[in-house]
C-alpha cells in the first residue's frame, strides 16, 4: 500500500519544527508496522487549522490523493488534519471517491468509506471545534483580565528586556533595556526640546544604531511612532481602554502627553525627504513675480535666485541670510513673551470637555464590566460619545507649535539662534516673518533696502 504522511503543529514555540518531526517519526513507525510504503511526507509547521490561514502542504496532499499517487494517508491524530467542518466534508468526499484508507497514530483507523466511519469523523471534528471555541473564549477573557490589571501582553517591545522566573522559566515582567531604553529617552527629550523626528532619525543613522526591526535605516515615521507608543509611558491599551501597566515606564506620563500633543499638532511643520541646506530656499519670495527663491550658483557665487525666472532677482545668499537672521534675533530680543500665546483658552476648555466625556465613558464601561449595563447599551453609548470625544480632543490640540521659538525671547536670543538646527530655524522664519527679495538696482551691491522683512500678525 502506497501511503502519504501529513503532519501539522499549530504553535512551534521552539521555532525548530521539532513537533512536526516527532509526529513524522511516529507516523513512519505506524507505516512500518502496517507494511505500507511511505512515498511522500507533507508538513505544515506553525499553522493552525482553526485560524483559516492557507495550509499549502495540506492542499498539496489532497492533490496527490486526487491524482492517485497513494491509496492511504497516515496522520498523528484526526485533529492534525482539520478542525473546520467544511474541510472535513471535502476530505470525506475525496477519501470516499478515491477509496483512501486513513490511519492515525492516536485515534486508530478512520474508515471514511462507510456511513458509520463518516459519522465518527464528524463527531470527532465537532468535539475538536467545541474545544477550540472554548479555548479561544478563555484566551480572550484572560487577555481582557490581564489588560484590566495592567499586565504586559504580546511581543516584548524594543527598549525592554524580559524578567524571567528562574524556577519556571516563564517571563514575569519587563524592565528597561540598558542600551535601547536610553535611546528612547533621548529621542523624546530631543523632540520636546524642539528637534524634529527627522533630525533624530538622521543622528541615529549617523551613529549606526540598528532599528527595532534590525534594519539599518531610521526614518521620520519610525521615530514618530516609537516615541508616541503608550507602552514606553507605562500604559496598556486593550480595545480602546487604556490602563496603567505593571512595568517600569521609560518616559514619564507627562512627557508622553506633551509629545503626542506636539506631534499631532496641525501647525507643526514636518520635514520629509532631502534635508534642506539653506535658510530661505523655498521660503523667501521674488519681489518681481512672487515665486519662491532657490539657491543658485550659476553666476559663480551662492545666490538666492527666482525659481520661475533667474533674471527676476539674484542676491548674495550669505548676505541675505545674515540680514534675515539679524532681523529675527532683534525681533525676538525685544519681546518678553511668545509671539503666539502658548496657552489657548479655547483649547483648554476643549481639553476639559474631552476629559469629562472620557470620565463619563469610563463610568459606563465600569458598569458594563460589573454587569449593570448591557453590552448593547454600552455600544450605543460609545457610538454617541466617541465622536464627541474625538472632536473635543481635536479642538484641544495646540494650534501652532514652533520648536525652540519660546527659548529665543530675551537677551540670549543670538546665542540660542546659533545653537538651533537649520530645520528649526527655517520653521521660525516661516512662523515669524515674510521675506521678499527685491531686484538690485543697476550697478549697486546688496543693500538691506533690497529686502522686505515683515512680521506676521500674532
């Protein structure tokens, strides 16, 4: 008798396929005892029959039986073959039409050519499905309970290392990683101090720091997503409900809230793509046609030239930069408060409104957990409150944020301007003034009168 062997394991925790190998060894011993010749072995490793994921080796095994390559099939147990009723019916039809003999190591012979054997297979399949359904419910309940108590769940986040129980060998908690956690703190501190996520990514790349996925290149989106993760502030989120975690946070909850508000601000200028190298390129405008100016060296010197027509304006780049920087420093030195107030009364009202709505929703969730509120009622309440919360939180976000701007005001404006990254200087220029470059009069060199620097309204 020519036979096929099929093996499957749902979770390969060792990652080496050892469970499949053990099944195959037992199946081969059974084939030898029956006097059958094994012509091929099919194995799906780390794939659940319940999950619905494609099992390529299982499908290949069915095709081999249809093509008549073998007249028998050996499996370790019937639940290794299928736990889905639809899969079982397909398998029964195939074995009945092709007269395939089925044997298992644990459950013995499965005669699918008779009504009694088919009924047995269906009963065994139904029992297996029942068991996995209950296991799934227990798993979901355990996850919800773990979330409510703030226990860690899932893959260990980058920036943490596992605390392992020396007796059982199980993971009991997570603590900050001595090398990676300081990088997260550094990124958060630098962004809160006014640097961009792009600048942090560039620095990490220059230092050769691998990404959380082991890649070689950091980028703006990766840094932004990392620093906004509530996990690093010691919070856990489960189905929209945030609870305090039991692990040690890497950053403070206060810094986490500030940073999320900062990066979600619509007024924040985010840089993507090639890093700009010049203060006013793409910002200052031509005094003739109104187009933005770009850096140009076609005349043999660095100049800001009209991007639409090089004959409109062309002025010395270093001299224009120096004049604009002097104007910015003078403007900031003469002011005792931010040009745009940091506190927005409307935003504060919206923030309090969002907090009150959140507290109401949390109260209803507590009632649902206690059983005094039905899930259907909670769902209707959420459908009503969540859009209101989102709208209030949108209005609570800062209308504008310019990294480092507040630190420029006062007598130390010149020193602080010199320490700011170029990207943040460009953002300050955009925020404070408009710069128009006028054409030079024939035979004259650059003069301050060739620039129109106007302060934007508060």
